[in-house]
């Protein structure tokens, strides 16, 4: 939803927003798993899944 609302933002703001949400996901994941390695793996995996779904849907829509 936040990405949809920021459709017309400049690229620098989108990059900053990405790092903020990545950091928040990492902190929350670290509290849940209590392992930095597992947290990084889960966060990177979820980012990869989101990115693949996002670009796949963009191919079908455009």
C-alpha cells in the first residue's frame, strides 16, 4: 500500500523508504528468531519473493 501511495515520488525517496522497511523487518525478525543469520536469510528471502511477484505482475499488467 505504501508503495502504491508513493507512486509519484522521486527515486531517492523510494530508496530511503526501502532501507527503512528493510531495517524494520530485520529488527522485528531478529527479535523473533534471536539469530542474525536466520534473520538475514528470512528478510532476504522475503525481499526476493516480493520482488519476483512485483516484476511478474508488472509484466502481465503492462
